[in-house]
């Protein structure tokens, strides 16, 4: 086994690449991420397998696609988690995170000696009431149609009494504390370790630095911009609401960027701890994100919309390997290849069920992405699977072309990413021969990786 036997996987929820200094952003939001990139292998064109956590993590931790087998509702056999492979090989394994979609409910607790999952809660649970739900809908419809500011003022008064309504996220400092305690407690073990830490600081609802570090109460502007501007996605057809919320767009973007600053500061502390303990000298350190974030490129915000555009799919990917020179690799790669690469680096053979290959393979291959209607925690039955995945979106990008088969809206899209990196000009009607080629790639992919809805068709 190589002398860099420890593995540290750092994942950040909803982190866009274009806000990072090493990817060309000049705002100095991420000095510690940038320093890690200076010493590591940077994959400048890395992409997630899906546009939200349930559709990206099957690729990251099991090297499978999100709609394989049971879909993202339950990560179970025949899927094999990276943690299971490493534990069987003699690694001490530990995971610390606070994302409910990565919980034991969905099968992500397999293969860990230590598995700590925070609980994200926005308040007390209450009994379902058809009458109350109906009244809430009527209230939203009326206020969003005529008096949107009234809705937010009522909500804001609640924030002032219960700041947890927005600030419920487990902070990076708490995740760091758990990771550091694990390392200190197990430093005399004879085994190498695999540590996975996942951070929610960049994810919405967005927080100002003062909210994050000083527990300062939220202002009305922060309450609207940080959280409820998400109503643009669901109620964007309401003209009064859209006009009201559009005033807060610059503040929303600013708060998102402040979340990057919050995470980056805590990452610097964690990396300093690694150096102090001397474990950075014999550890493979990987940093990536599960997906990006839409920031009004298409009129919405966040990532719960099943879209497969690259502001949601492109992710940072840095691998720091002791003894390896820093370099930048510009070919397109998929996170489905991350787990096999990690195993190769520590001298282990990936299991046959892994679908990815090494990131360091020279050949450029088509990348595939999937998304379907979002589901809630607990919706894990086969009946739900059939219902939720009857229609889905599937995208393929290869070289300069990006093709999207939108099964939800029953349409096709084609973009030349060299000339149109923002994916604004759909060339589907003008390039029938390219559409045909890309469609054939997608059909071949579906034969090799039949989506859940096809597996369960009668």
C-alpha cells in the first residue's frame, strides 16, 4: 500500500465553481480552498451526476448513477459504498455531516465505524391538518398575488422570536470539532483512516457573516433574501411577488458568497489542524461539491428544480496527493469516477459494481447526468419510486456539445458549450445531425444503465 494511506474526503453542498479564486473569481472569497488547489491536482472541468444531493451522491460514494437500481431513495445492494470497500480493507472509517438526504434513512450509514448525522429541524413537528394546509395555500395565493410584503413581514416577526427558522444549519465549526476529536481519539490506532466530512454552510437558507459568527439577529432584508426568495421558483408567475423579490436579488447573491467565506475560514482551520497533527503528509485529501447552485440565470434560485444546466452541474474538484506535483487537468470528468480513483491511489481494486474509471485515464468520454422530481425524506417505497420516476431528465455532454433530454417537459435541447457556455441558445432545430448523434449516445447509456422507471415498467 502506498505511504499516503489515509483518505480525507471533504464535500461542500451547493458550491459553485465560478465563485472560487482558483477557478478565476477575483473576489477573494476562498483563499484556503485556493491554497489547497495550489498544492493539488485540479480538475477544472468536473461535473456532478445530478443537480441536487440525492442525484449526485450515489456517484460520489458508490460510483453509480442516481437512477440505477432503486434510484436515490435507498442506497442498498447491489450498490457498494466506498466506506464498505475501505472498511473491509482494514480502514477505520468515519463520517460527519448534517444533510438529511445523506442519512441512514437512505442507506448512507453502511461501512462506517463512526457515523454522525446532524438533524436539520426548522421547528416543532405538528399534526397534519387538511384545513390548516388549505388555509396556508389560500393565504400564500392571496398575499403573493396582492400583498407579498405582508407575508414576509409576518414571517420575519417569527424569525425574530425564533432565529432557528433560518439559522438551523449545523455550522462547519461543529463538523470540524467532530472530525478533530475522531483524529485525536484514534491517533494511536495501527489502521489508516477514511474520513468523510460534508458541510452545509454554503447551502440555503443563506446567512450573513454576522449571523454566522456573531449570532446577530436577522434584518428584514436578510430574512427575505436569505430564504424566502426561493418562492420565486414556486410562485414566479405572481407578478407582484416577482417584482417585490427582484429587489433582493443582489442581497441574495451577496449572502450566498458570504456562505462561501464562512466555509472557507473553517476549512483553513481544519487544514491547519491536519498539518499540526502531521497527517497531511500521508493522506490523500479530496475536496469537491455535490452540485452547484442556480443564481437567477434562468429566473430562479437554489437547485430543487430538476434542471441539468452547468451552473448546477459543474463542481470544484481538487485532489492533493503527497509526493505528486500540482497540476491542472482540463478534460471533462465526472464524479462517478472519484471513488474508483481514490481506491486506485491507495492500491485497492474497485468493486465490479462501480461504473466509473480512474480520473487520470487519458481518454475523454461522454458525461451523463440525471434528475427527476424531488422527493421528501421518507418517500422510499417502491410505489413512490414508480410514481416519482415515471418522467425524468437526462443530459449528455461530450467535447463541445451538451444535449438535454427533458422528459418532464417532453423536449430536447442542444448547446455548443464553446460558443455558448451559459447554455442560452438552443440549437436543437438547427443541428439535427448532432441531435441524432447525442440522442444515440443517450439511448446506449440507458441500455447499459436502465433508469429505475424502466426497470419497474409493466
